[in-house]
């Protein structure tokens, strides 16, 4: 039986300030390259995950209004695989 569950990954743990820059009513593309000069060693040491994201990706696309996936075919008959 399908039961909804909260996300288990902590991928957004240190992204609070970056996520706050996203639009509340649409998609937002954030250029992470512009943040790299501001990622001083002291800040990077305190926020390891944030530093990893800023230095590991050029852009971040925030899809506002998304919802967790759900089971769509709960009552559908099993599919035949050939």
C-alpha cells in the first residue's frame, strides 16, 4: 500500500538563503557562479553542503510549487511486459 512520506535527503539543508531568493509564484534560475567569490573559507567551513553546491554547479533551477510524487496507477491492472 502506498503511503506518502517526507523527503529523506537533506539536499536543501544549507540552501535557505539561496532558496529565499527564489520567486514564490514561478520558476527561478539562480546563477551560482556569482556566489563563488563570496564563499570565503570561513563560510565554506561552516556551511560545507552550501559550498559544495555553489562550487559544484553553475546554475540552480528552483521549481516553486512542486509537490511530492504520488502513486498514480494504484488501481490500474498490472502491465504485461513482453
